[in-house]
């Protein structure tokens, strides 16, 4: 699994890769760690694994290439905000939650920065803290093996976050 260094928080650099006037890809590179939870290789491997498992869904970035501590992915749009939030955001969010459950996958870290909009479509990014179940994540967190602080289930996190963005929460 690589380095045994434990981390609590990590930073990622997201760089757009332009093709014409609009980004075609985004390169995500893990930058640094602070004491606490998983190692870089485990975080990267977990994210890549979940991106592959969820690749059939329209709301997931597609992997273009994987390097040591970076992933080149398809561009996923801009952070969701009142100006770009689709009218059918609730239906899209409910579909995302249902499709996550069908895999099964618990994202465990849904927050505003991880909900993007591209051409009227919601996308959910950042799967480094994903697990098969919410219970699995809670066990990892109690054992000090996850620095993720999200304390609510995915459905509550995604609907609540988008409702706040849309002025309904």
C-alpha cells in the first residue's frame, strides 16, 4: 500500500487542461498531508477504484490517466451555485443518491465544493473517502483512519447542500 505516513487532511491541486476556450480535463494532484489518517497511495487508490466502479454513471468524472499522485479526469464543470443550479437539481440529486446506493457506495464527504454543474447536469467529485457503506466509514473514523469530518449520510448531505445553494434550506 505504500507509505505508512498517516494524514488527517490533505490538499489537492486541481488544474484545468484547456482545449480551446473550455477546459477538457482536470488534473487532480494530492499535495500535502498533516498527521492523522490514510496515506497518499491509499487515498489515490481508493479514489481511482471508486471512479472506475462508478464510471457507468453520468455524474462521475471519467479517468483519462493516472500518475503517481495525480489523476487526469474529464472536466466536470463549475461549483454549484444559485446561478447555475439546474431547475431539476432535486431529481438529479435523488438519482445520484439512488445510483450510489445501487453500487453500493457511500461518498462520505459531500460538501458544496464537490457538487459541480456542467451543461445543466450535476456531477459529484472526490471519492478518496468513499466506502461501500456508511457504517464502514464510521468504523474507520472511530479508529482514526479517516480524516473526513462529514457527519451526515450522503442523501442528507447532497439534498441539504443543494437546498442551501438554491435558497431553500
